[in-house]
C-alpha cells in the first residue's frame, strides 16, 4: 500500500506523459531523473523514499519549494532531502 496517494499531494502537478517520458519508469532517463512538475514521478519517488504520510508531505514541500533546479537525479534529490530535512 502506498504511503501517499495523488489525492494527498498538496501541490499542483501535470498528470500527462511528456514526449519521451514513461509513467511506468521503464526508460533509463525516467529511472534516473525526476521532473518535479509531473505528478506520477513525484508520487512514485515519495512512495519509494518515505515510510509515513507526514514524511511524504514534508518531502514534497522540500522538493517543490526549496530543491535547487539543478538537482534532478533521484539519488541527488534523495541525498539533498536527507541533508536539508530540518529546513
């Protein structure tokens, strides 16, 4: 069961697939990078990272409000969230 669902997300996202994107995360670029404006990518990432809904909501806020635009890879975003959790 997912920690957070589409209806729990606080911010607005697009839910359509951009050209070259894959909502099933089968392409390498989709596995490596997150488009913070695409709901299915953010939702999948939050559910893979967080164990509680409050954690996921906080992580979503960090991603949407504070994460620098130059950070796009999943591993970098994960580490940035860990390093900046108290913000």
